[in-house]
C-alpha cells in the first residue's frame, strides 16, 4: 500500500510560475508522480465545487483539468462562454461573483488577456469575491500547468534538471509555454537554448538562454521542445510557408536521426503535423507527446489540491 507521507503545497491561487521556489516545484512533481503511481487522493468531508472557464479553444488543457477534478472527487459546474452573460457584456469579475455566490469555490480560467487574474485577486476590501483562481493560460503570458507537466516529464526521464541541455524551438513570440518553461528550466539548473525564425526571437529570451541554428543545436540537446506555429496569430504573414518552415526549422526524419539516443522530443500540442515535426515522429520512441498529456492530469491534480488545501476547502480530511 502506497503511503501518503508527502508535505503538500498550500496556495490561495495558482496564477504563475514566477514566484515558485524550487522546493515548491519539486513538491508538485513528487505529488503528481504519487498520483500517477496510484496513490490515494484525499477524501473531502464536504463537496468542493469548481468551474472551468475557457475563453479560448482548448482540448488538452480543458479536458485534462476536468479529468483531474473528477479524479480528486471535485464537482464541476458546466460553463460555456458562448452561452453565458459574457455575451451580454458581463465582466469576468461579475461572472465569477455570480458563480461564487451560488457556491463555486474554484475557477480554472483560460483567457486571451495577459495577466487577466490581477484584477481578480487584487481586490478592495469592499469586494466580495472569494474564489480560488487557477490560471490555465493567459494570452501570450504564462501557462503554469503546461510548464509544470513538462517539468514532470523531464524529471521522469532524467531524474533532475541540472546541466541538461534543452532547446525550445519555434514560435517564441506568441508562446506562453516558452515564457513559462524558460524561466523554470533556468531556475532548476538546465541550460536553455532557443531556435526557429530569428524574427520570433527577441531580447526578452536572452536572459534565459542563447539562440542558435537548429542544425547546430540538435545533436547536443537532451530535450528538444517544439512549439506550435500559431497560424491564427500570423494572419498578416501572407508569405509564410509551412513546407519551408518544416525544412528550415522543423524536426524532419533526417534531423531525428541526429538526436542523442537518450534525448526526448516534447510538444505542448496541438501539433501541426509536417510543420513542427514530421507526422511519423509524433509517436516515435523518443517522443514524449502522449506522456506529456498523461502527466498533465496528475500535475493538474497536484495544482488543484494545493489550492484546495490552501483555502481549506472540503472540510476536515
């Protein structure tokens, strides 16, 4: 029987990875690995109610959070932005106030605006919103749960982060995954490199790693982290060619053969097959694409539990 002896993280909200200490990151990884290995969840004496509010399209993150909530025994309230009062002009704060008033205690939110959560958690004493916010992605800012499930996947493979060489390749400009991962990877002791079109690389990335050509980096890397080309954000770039991108920056079959045998390929999804990587490589032996999705459920369980514990929801356990 697996013992539940870990010291669990307690948070009021889960908004960004910026303030996470290494000890907290390792605690979340340990807890997620405990869940993945079949460890028992806490039994809540009272129901905990959550809502998943996705104002941008999502498959993996949305369904993964809902699966994590169900595994934890949390009740979820259906919410569809297209069928809500948001369409009548209701603010995000007022929508949450309404949900909070009927008993919702946690809100998982993906929103197109960077740092949307600041207006929700920095409230005046006169305001009554009392709900835990878990950030499922804000614009081009942060993606805490994707970053942490990526850290879990790397830890699972290598047992740590120090001196690992990680290349983040692709649409850096628009990637909240890149911004979250580069920060945590450097903090945890990995060496970070960037590649892809140079016009998608800017000085904000230089603090965390160095830029190099794809073909100069690949055979040195332990982790090759490919980013989705966000076509919806490049509508002005009429000359963009998916075929040319794949040949210049993508993981082709030829480039795959140059990887170190212990190296792993990662991608946050959804994948543009034949753009970021050849379709044949999505489920290749060195790909961790499906593993990342599996780990997402367990890491999100750990994140949700941290907020449930921090807010003392569910009564005594």
